[in-house]
């Protein structure tokens, strides 16, 4: 499973990338707003840190506007993946951009039928919003599972990118369902490594080692 960082925080992205855990990054208008910087500058800097795809989102809602903004975003760096919404205009824009050889992340996906349309449009990634589906008393992971089954049924190459990840359990379940990737907030990504028994075991080993009076090296 690929791990993408869902952030526009340069410092956090750099720290996680140095750990060797980052396969890509996703941003959105809200994350760019939190950065307090111009989208060209912050996305360009991220693309210089991370070798994998960096998703940058259009804000236009019509086909022509999406294509115009996609051209702007795509020019920032070679590893840009343009994000378009799961709308009819978004699917049309996806098809056009893919025909031009651009990577496209279809976002704001809340159903398997939207994901089916995205795959038919040739999307590089589909981003089902697990957490937001759960917020509406739905089952976000069930949607991920439906998408995985549909894509496997027909051999679609679109990668399932589990999004709106809120918990470590979301990541675990997405991996079990066969999602190709998950885009994860930095704190949740770090939490994947945490377990109280690991901490307890390490503490006991170190205490015993100190009693030996030995030094390694």
C-alpha cells in the first residue's frame, strides 16, 4: 500500500519523507489556506521534496475552467496530479487531461458509481472520502470495498486512494480491502508505529541492558 501525506505543511512532509514512508502528497484548497502561502509556491516546494505524485486541486466547477486551471497546476512540476471533483464536468475534464498524458486524481467521491465513472474517464486515482461518509452515518470502508470489487471485475487501472482518513483503524481496514493507497494526516501516519507493548518492551530491554554495564560500539 502506498502512503500519501494529506498536508501542505512543508516541515511535516519533509520529516516524514526523510523516514522513507512517503509515496506522494495530497493537498486541497483548505490545506493551502492553512499554509498561508500561494499555491504555486507551496505545491512547487512539496514537489521538490517528494518524488511521487503531488495532488493539487482545481477550484473551477465547469469543464473549461477546470482545464484552464489544470494547465496552470500541471506547469508547476512534472509530478503534479491534478485533482478534479466527482461531477460530470469533472469526469469530462479527467478524460481530456488523461488523453493529454496528465495524471488525474478524481476527488470528493462518495459512491461506487462515481468511482465507476471516474475509471471510465481514465482517472489515475479515485479518492473515496471514508471519514466524511462515516460522518453521514454511512460506511466509508464498505464503499472502498465496492470500488475495489468493481475495478477488479473489469480490470480498471485506476488506483483506489482511500481519503478522509481519520484513524489508524481506517488505514488498517483500507489495506485489508486492497486499497492501492491511503492519504493520511501526518499525526495519523506517525500513530501507525505506536503500540503500548512496544514501548513497554523497549523500556524493559533498556533497563536490563543498563544492568549489564556494557556499551555497544
